[in-house]
């Protein structure tokens, strides 16, 4: 029998098996417990056997979820730890029952219930708490299941796919005809949809809609992915209208003008932008003598950053209110950035709030008030919209915290107009390395390095060194760079964040070359060599997201020791991707007993679509192969 035919038969039998299941808690079979590997994914550490949810909109809006998971390997034990969010202080909003682990012992099914000591509540923050549980007696082969019911909160987002295979996933909504919801789907798998009429406590007709998918593959992590949830099969609902004949009609987020108007009317948004009295005197002093728009933007941005601390809470609605946040010198991102927007506008600039969804929150593709979770400031200038975020001490004009770089945002104006804003940087962030070193006859190396970072590379470097003292940073660098010894370490412009930041040092190392007979083998990149290729998989599922375009440039000079000559020198090479998306140049020469090497690795676009992956993979393969070539010095 051909292998392809066997695979088809196994899949068909598994499909029939899935179709025949009833998906009810408590009905675990011996065959399920005996199953050693997943039928469609032999590498799976666990699998969702079924996940069913039902969400009802009525006097007591509630959502019920039934979950059953099979554990195949020890690496899947993390799935035996579960957590459920609920409003802070309102544990009655969550009802967790039927928490059970099933095992097979001597051919019989053994059932273990949740133990009191295996559940606890974590007071995560002032907005929501977490109920955490650990399933009892979990082993390889166990099946775990639970039922959880939550109250209030509307219709939750439903994710069909997980990081493990999902045999069956179903989500059902029961919505009275008085309510219209917009349905937003994401991912590469479209669910089967069925609808029927249902009754409810409103005494109006209601529609019961069921969305189902089966045999879903695991969501695999890949290098340079923004947020894998953006590509996961899911559905979300957002209230569009409420219509009760003769009584009420209200429209919500049907289009961008409606979204802009709705958000501006929120008490914790639009009215906060109109408040200026609390900062006017301070701002007049700050802006004295400043007339250029960029000087005003820089001064106001730095002023807000240095005076108001971010409390790490997201949201585009103010938590304290701008006046109170200004007085107490702390606030959430909306308190800070709406204050920033108001100050920029008061200074005479065309400033507006820009709504965004952070990377961790996913991409907001549709007109929606609920898809955003953050706000920054945008200033209209002759050359485009300048973006500012005062929540991070290292941000500058058009250099935002990385959490902000999530494709697109929405600039909204008080008059109800709005426009899409591209959040992805277009300018290359540079990483410039100048290195010169001497190779001794015994293979030891002495040299000096100067490295300069600009824009987002500077942002990342400053953020990194802020987390540890200089001594610890140097010690880590030494250990990660072949046990070198660093001296004369210096930094320039560490606190002048509008300027590139530099570091320089001298180094010595005895493990940076290899001696075989009368020859010295050395990689000219030394400790700057990165041999790992992040793009090895044959097929790419998701776009490649570098975060920002960048250019790495190396100028290296190597002094040849006396009584040695160059036997082998890596040849020069140039690679240019189509549409100039990337450039790699590697040039070498020998001049007066010195080897000169120049290398450029430049990626000119932050995001590469899937159809460019093969080109990108070949580019990295060629680049790394060239970088790993060694210089050979031979004793004369």
C-alpha cells in the first residue's frame, strides 16, 4: 500500500471518529486514554479533544465553556495548569466546576477530582483577578476536563486554534434580535456556521448561531512573528446597534467616523483633551523662545516624560484624568498621552490622538472601539504625521516603544474625521561597528572596538543597559564573546536620547583563533559573528516582522603578524534582494600587511509577506555562509 494512501485512510478514520463524538464532559473512553500519539500530529505533546462555548445575551448574560484535553507527553504538563480571569473582587462572576483528571489503571478508568489546595486566587491588579488551578494526578496519557461559567462582560472572543492540535472547537451565541453584532474573523480557517431561531428572556426572537471547526493544526512558533494570535482562527463580536421598535435605536461602531465620534464622546477621552488650565503657565515657560515645530515637540515630549511616570496600565481612556495625573505625577498611557496631545495642541501644533492596538493585543483590522487598547499622539506636519509616546523614557519623535509598532493606527480628530496611520518605521536604524585588531604569532588577539547605535537600535541598547550596571554588562559581554577581557570601556550620549549612543572598548582574547601546524585560522567577525540562521523551516506560515528596518555596517582592519602571509581570504560578494528589500555586501582586500574588511547587512522593510520568504531565506543562507568563512594566515 502506498504511504499516501495509508495517510488518507488514517485521516478518514480519524475524521469519522471525530464526527461520531458527542462532546460531553464525563464521557471518557478507554480508547482515548490508551491513545499514545495524536493521529494527525505525532509530535504533539497534548491536544484539545474538544472545546465548546456558549454565550447568551439576556438579563443574566453568561458564557459557559467545556474543555477536554489529552496529555501525551511530560512536555504537555503545562496544560494541566489553567487560569481564569474575573473582575477584581467579584469571584461570584466565575463558577468553575467538573475539574477532573482521568487515568487508566489496570484497564480501568480512574477519576481524580480537584483538590482544595490546588486552587487559589491571584490578585493580579485592581481591574481583574485570576483563579488558578492545577489538575491532580496528571501523567502521560491523562485526560483532563473542566467546565467554567462566567457572568457579564458581553460576548468573549473565541479562539479556535491553540499551540496544540484541536480536534473539535465550537462556539455558540444566542443573541436577541434587538441587538446587532459585527462579527470579525481572523486566521486561515473559516468555521462552519449554522443559525436557527431561539427564545430568550427578553420575549423577543433570538438567533442561535453555532461556529465550528475540527482537525485544526497547532499554531507553530516561528522566528520574527509579531503576534501569532493575529493569524489564529478566531471570531470576535462587537455591538453594532440596539434597536427596540418604538423605544430605542442606538448605533455604535459601524464605520470609522462613527468610531471616532463615539470615542471622542467618552467622558475619559474627549473632555480630557479640552482641559488645559492645569499646565498653561508651566508650558509658557517651557516653550519660551521656541518657534520651530520640532523644537516644540521635543521640549513637550521630554517634559511629560520627565514629570509623569507611567503606571504600566494600558487603555485609551484616562484612569485618573489628566489634571490629577499631572498633579500626582503618575498615570496610565491615556492620562499621559492625552495630556501630551493637549499640550502639543495648545502650543499651536496640529495634534491629535492616535488609537493603536499594541503588539500583544493583536491587529485591529475593522472599525471598532474595542479593538484598540492604547493611545499615542500624532502631529500633522508638512512631511507627514509625527508620532510621539511619552510613556517611555527612551522614546523620541517617531521612535516609539516597540509595543506600539503594530502595523496601523487610527488618527482621530474632534470633527469626526479620521485616517489610517502607518506605525511601521521606514527609516533604517543603524548599527555601525568599527574594529581594528592585531593577530599575534601565538594566535592571541588585541584590538579596539567602537560601536554606534541610532534610532530603534539606540532605543533597544539604552533599554538593555538600563536594566543592569556597567560592570555586569561588561562581564556578560566578556563571557558571551569567547572569554575576552575588556578594558577602557566608555559610553557616549547614553542620556542624550535624541543622539546616537556609542560604546567603545579595548579587548584581548586567546580563544578567538585556531592554530593548526604553521597556520592561523580566524574569523574576521570575531565575537560579532552570528552563525544562527533564523529562517530554516521549509515553509513559512506567517509574515516575517523585524519590527523596524535596519542596517548593520562593519569596518574591520586586521594587522597581520610578522613572518606570516595571507593564504586564504574570503572573496568579496554582493547580494541584493528584489525591490531592494535587502542588501548584503562583503568586501575584502589586503593593503600593506593589513586585511581590510567591509560588510553591510541591510533590511529595508520591517515586514516581509509570506511570498517573500523563500527569497529572504536564501539571502540569510548566503550571508551566514559568507560570514563564517575564515581567513588563513600561513607562517612564511
